[in-house]
C-alpha cells in the first residue's frame, strides 16, 4: 500500500480508488448533497467567460458540471479516481462535446485551467497531502487562474472528511496564492451551516511553488525547526511540512538551489531533501 493512500486518522483503510469505488458501490456517500452547493452555484453564475477552461477534481457525482453545461459552459473537465463513478459519469454525459471525463490521479494530471472548483475534494484527502495539494493546484492553474470553492471550517473525529480551520488554511496557502475571499458563507445547506468557508484564490505568478521530499524527521519539534530555517532564507516567503514529515512546500521568489537546502539541514545526518517531480 502506498503511504500516501493511508488514512492518517484511523490508519486502517487505504484511501485509494478501491476505497472510493466501494463508497459508490455501497451507496455510502453521505457527503453527496444531491445538488449544486448554493455557494458554488452563486459563484458559477458570476463567471462571465463561458469558454473558461474549468476543472473539477475529485468530482463525485458532479452536479456542478451538470449546472455548468446547462448554462452554456463549453470547456469542463472532471477527474476522479473511482472507476465505477467515472463510468457512470461517462454514460451520463455521453456524446456531450463540452465535457472531458478522466479516470485518474489528480496529482499526476497535467493541464492548464482558468478555474478549478473545489467541492469536498480537499477534505477527502488525508491531511498529509495538503502541501502537495497546494503545489499541484498552483501547477495546474493558468496565469491569473482561480481556485474557488468550499473548505470545512471544523474538525472531525475521523475521516474522510478531514477538517481544518481558517488559520491553518491561511498559513498553508500563504504567498502561493492571492486570497480574494476566505470567509464563512451563509449559503451552506442546513447540514453544513456555520461549518464552511468560501474561498477564491488567484495564482501568484510571481513566485516559485516547489515541493520537496524529506526524510529523517520524526517529531513536530524537529519539523518546526527545519521549516523555520527554510523561512529564514532570503527570498523564501513560506515553508511548511506535511503532517507525516515526508514533504516540504517552499514558496520563494526564485528556486532555492537544492544544495543550499541540504546544507541548511546537514546538522543532522539523517535529514535528506530532494525535489519532487
């Protein structure tokens, strides 16, 4: 089992294509609203360019895509890791030239999108993938591209879904994106009232957002020491490490030479850093 597929809360179930396939097969889809989220519906209504390239990752039943197509949007892409779901979507949107449906891993996807819609994808990922999420979102957005949608502003005992807080998200996305909105929404469905933040971020094209694999750290104190050292480098605006200590996200005005990063952590012979591909 890939480590990045493991649930970091219960650590007994792999969160992979088979996991999500089973959720759809057994109809265990309590996160499914059965409709477009009201906040996303309002946002979609504000989009003026119907030819915008729009991506919905971890798309689920994708009522958002249905709404987009019914309102004249011409360039919608869906990606999900669950084969059963993707087959259902392909049948649902059969012969519609305005939508592309992909079975695959979001983190391996390539493309350039004007808008990426976030609807219960972030919260479905194990929390140690959040640095990787920021890196990949920045990579997939075109210049001036927008990431918009909803994040849970609450904690869960186990997951998925996995929650978080506004303070945590502000630190995570800092400098990689320009934050236009991150605030509680009054457009949540009743079951999610007062637990959601609506976000609208634009890609910061003036920075490098790079991901590195890291080995050797085993505690939060060491993690904080290393990320603080990286943040102290000239030109580095933000640095954060995944909760499993395996990846570091660095936002800087230009790429920091790998040798310089390794030199900074060379005080411990167990610490190794390499650039993620």
